[in-house]
C-alpha cells in the first residue's frame, strides 16, 4: 500500500450477516470500516465521514444501491463506489458503471476477489 495509510470504507447492506462477513473479510491495518444496515444511515455516515470507498448492496428495501451511488457521486465524485448484488443483470451493471460505480460485484463475492478489488481502490 502507498503513502495513504488511513482509508475509510463505508459498507451498506441491509443483511446484518453480510455486513459482519464483509467487515471481517476486509479488516486491515490503516482501513477504518464503518457499516450501516439502513441506506439512509449509510448516506449520513458518508456525508459526515467522507470515506474514500463505499461498498453497497444493490437491492435494499428503502433506497437502491444505484440511488446510493447517485447521491454519493453528487456529493463527491472522487469517492469510489462498489456495488454488490445477488441479482446480477448486465443492464444494472452497465447502468451502475455509467452512473460512476468503480466496480460491480456478484454476491456471494469471494473474499480474495473482494480484498483484491478494494486493495486496488486504496
């Protein structure tokens, strides 16, 4: 990793098991991980903490991952947003990338792939 040692990652997923799994899988020195089960709460954390990376589920009850993406890009286009979904479709992948997502991952995401993608963004 480069000179930037303190990176903040916000994970938004309405599934607590998923949040737990992702936080554990990505735990790393110099990486602060903040989580939210509720996308609204996740956005509040993002606006307050100004993370470098956001990892969000695509399909959530109140706000979709695409809407989270739009609001984050509007707030700060420099923030890397990675979408995850168990409901993969090339249309949503294309739309996500077009709207500014840094990456689009299929769930379940293998830990090694997830670590590698996040490490690239750091």
